[in-house]
C-alpha cells in the first residue's frame, strides 16, 4: 500500500536516518527497506509493529486511517539511540570550561523566557 510506504519513509526521515542506518537498526538489508518505502513489497508485521513502537505512533497512522502521527492519546517521542557521540556532546555542553557551556546556558535561558521578543 502506497500510504504505508510513504509513512515509513516519512518516519525514518523525521530522525534524519539514511536507509542504510535504519536498515541496520531494523536488522534488514537496505534493499529490503527501499522496497518497503517505494511500495515494491509489503513489510512484514514485525517491521510495522517496530515502527509503531519506536516512533510512538499508532498502526492507524501507519495504515493511513488517521493523519495525526501520534493520534489523540499519544505524545510523539521517538526513541533516540543511546550513542557515545551524544553522550560526549552532552558532557561537553555541561563542562564549565567548554565554549558550548555558555551557548547552552544562553539558549536555555532564552527558551525559559519564551523565545526572542
């Protein structure tokens, strides 16, 4: 179904993942993922359930029965992989000697004020 392939592609792109990266996470080949995203073949149920769980969306959204990714009762919170690069970045941001520390502090204060006025 074309709507399913479009939704799978859209969800992958919300995290800026390449097909190769997403295929590695799913444990499938990039060519299989490409076929799912171009409607050349139908993804198995376990792949669809993984997308619903990983992106916290309903199967109704994936199948095109509703247009709200998170549905009425969902709060969209994609699970981001726990990786060393992100951990190092966060550590750097909170290191008082890092130039990123001041930028992060300013950004958080600006967000707390509700944005630029």
